[in-house]
């Protein structure tokens, strides 16, 4: 170590260091501009479709608590938000990305270490030479003249923000999935009750037909038809029991814990979801859809990586320094005159690297094009999902009304067939056929109603609804740009 010089002698290196810090901050990162959305400015319209209202409250601003009207379903969603493992993984990914961002941010600041060392070796004239040092050491610190570290920090920040959007996208999907599974369970409970009633009715009809056949009033054809309808109802009952069990399994996985029977009681209102979900405009997707914003943040990160790759072509300037005491004897380590300092700046300019830096820049540019294509694909996928849901909203209502009319007609047909049969005008085959047609129409009606209600959840999810604001403690600890 050098002996401590007078204060004026320190002015030159300190001035150089200050000048270097003042010049640092140059960046080769391309200026980010949001690409134009590769979709139409309006949703496709169908007859009966609701027009987009730009002044309406966006679905992304509609909390899921307002969207879900049923208290039991709301409780299931709350449990799912607390216990779902996919959402937990997404939240932990945020913590990991935050740590990576903090690592990149730390690269911009010097690292100071307490250092102590001792060295004993044979001296040239015989004997043993000893050297002891102790002090503060500045690890090799890169002065970011050309913005390489700043670009990497910007990329890490964008990746961190992308993980936050990914968590919100998972939450949106989770709310919609729980609602959809609950509606499916509700519909299957309705179909299960319908099938049980139908089976009981057909078994009664079979007993009557069997008695009439034994008395010679009904034919064997009537008996076989009645037996066939009972077997069909039994098969439908087994199918509905299986479908209900699958719905319970799906809900259990989504919620993340076993569900007691009271949580699976679906008796209540048939439409537990808010129907008037405002569609807004396609441009709203850029601000409301978490997966679209996630793709945009990944595009920002890829854009920042280009700046880091460009900076690699320029000199990399680093600084190593230390200050402390040195002595040939351990007892004199902290005596007067043993103090000193070292300052070792270094500049490395790439001359030949086998094309590594150029390949890194090419890779970064290709990565940005990939991220751009993924961002555009995310927008197009979102546009298609919303368009599909709007098409469902425009047509499923009319389909449900038509299906209800058919079910009503089949119920009246059965009533008339039974009346004709009691008066001896119609055969039992006519009654059995009317029973079969009514059961099929009622099943179809329940399925259309399910599709209509599930379409509400799909539309809400597609428009970016379903996630609330980040917790205050998370905001307080989040890095800022």
C-alpha cells in the first residue's frame, strides 16, 4: 500500500471519478413506442348485439365482488383466491422477479468490503518476509458510461412488472373458472333432479305398460319401448352423477381445499352473475387485459436488452480501490504512518471476440421481434375471445327463448298424449314418445341456460375483469421506474 498523501494530491483522482460519474448515464436502448394494435377498432356485430359504449364503465374496473351476485359463490371465490396453488405460484414469481430487479439495481452502486490479509514468504536475503494489511476495499465497480447496466436494470424491472400482470391474469382466470365450475355444478344438479324425476315417471309408466301387457291390452312393442326409455333414463342418471362428481373435483382443485356439503349446495337463484357487463372498445384491452399488459412488459424488457447488447461494443470502465493500513509486523498494523490507499481504474475495449458481441446484439433484436409478435398475438387472442363472448351474448338469449318454447310445446304435447291415451284414442307408444321428447327438450334447455350464464363469466374474463388492486404492502415494497 501507498502511504497516505496530502489532501491536495487526492484532488486529481477524485475529480476524474466525479467526471466519470457525471458522464455516466448514456444509453443505447431504443426508445420504446407501443405498437399499433393489429385488430379492428370495433367489435364484430350480430343482430341483437349490444352496441359498444365508450362512456360505460369498463369491465376491468368492475370488481369481481360486484360481478358475482350469489353469496355462496362469492365465498368460494374468496377461498380460491386464498388457497389456489396456481395463484400462489404466480405471487411467488413476483417475489423472485423483485429480487432479480434488486440485484440489477445493486450493480449500479459500489460494493464496499472490509478486508484483512496476511502474507509470509521467504525473503531473497534469507529469513521470512511478512506483510499484513487491513482496511476497506472497493470491489471492481463498473462505471456505467454507456448504459449497459441501466438497460439490464430496465429489463429486469419490466420482467418484474410482467410477473405482476401474470398474477392478475391468473386471478382473472381463477375467478372465471370458479364461477364457471359453480354454474356447471348448478346446472348438473338441476339435470340430476330432472333425470331422477323422469326416471321415476318412466318406471311408473313401465309398471302400467307391463300390467296392460299381461292383461292383453298393450302389445310387446309397447313394453319394449317402455323398458328402453327406463334404461335410457338410468344411463342419463349415471351420466349426471358422474358429471356432478367431476364438477365437485374441479371446484375442489380451484379452491385448493376439500369442500364440505354445505359449500356445494347450489339451490338458489339461477343467474348469480351480473349480466350487464359493459363491452367497451377494443382499445380498452390494452389497458384492462392483464395478459396483454404482461406481453407488453416483456416487449419492453426485450427492447431494453438491445441497449445492453449495443453497449457491449463500447469500452467497459471499472474501478477498484482500497484504503487501509499495511505493516510488516502485525503489532504495527495500526501505527502512525502505516495508512495508505490505492486507486486502480481500468478500461476494456473489445477488439476481437469471435463475433460474440454481434451475435448478442442479433439475439437481442430477434428477441424483441419475438416479443413483438407475442404481444400482437396476445391482442388478437383477446379480441377473438371478446368477440366470441359477444357473439354468445347476442345469440344465446334468443336460443334459450326458443328452447324454452320447445320445452313448453313438448310439455303440452305430453299432456295431450296422456289425455288421448286415457280416452283410448292414442296408444301408449305416443305417450312414451312424448315423454322422451320432453326430456330431451328439458335437457337441451338446461344446457343452453348453462352456456348463457357461463358466457357471462367468459365475457367478464375476456374484458379484463376479475382482479382487484394490489395490496398496499405490496405497493409500498414494489420498485419504481
